[in-house]
C-alpha cells in the first residue's frame, strides 16, 4: 500500500481539527435534543394529533358523502323536495312519535 504524505501545514491541520470538533459538537447536540424525553413526548403527541386529524378528516368526508346521498333521495336537482319520498317518511316519523307517546302515557298511568 502506498503511503500518502500530508502536505498540510500545522495551522491547516489545527483548523481542520477545530472544524471537525465543531461539527461533532453540533451532531452531539442534535442527538441530545432528539433523545431528550420532552422531544420524544412532543413527537409522539404530534403523531397522535396528525393521526386524529387524518381520521377526523376521513370521517368528515364520509359523513358529507352520506348526507349528500340522503339529501339527493329527498331533493331533486333543482332543490325542490321530492314529495313522493318526503311524505311517506314524514308519516312514518309521526307514527313512531305517536307510538312512543302512547307507550309513555301507559307507563305513567
């Protein structure tokens, strides 16, 4: 193996050592920050919040889609109610409320 001679001056070698020490010190500081318990907790919280935001966003989109689909069943393209669908549903709702009211009266009396 051929030996390579170092042609740097002592001042250049000292400057290189100083630069490398500074880089090493910065790296150690970064590692210290990354492994600090507060940093780990903050990172974990950020991940949880991001996951919750993502889940809530997906749920919002799905609910919005369902509401739009249900609305389309009861309203036409112009925004007018479809009476052939609204009236039967309204009658069912009134019937259920009436039955619940009767059941409630019977329990009291």
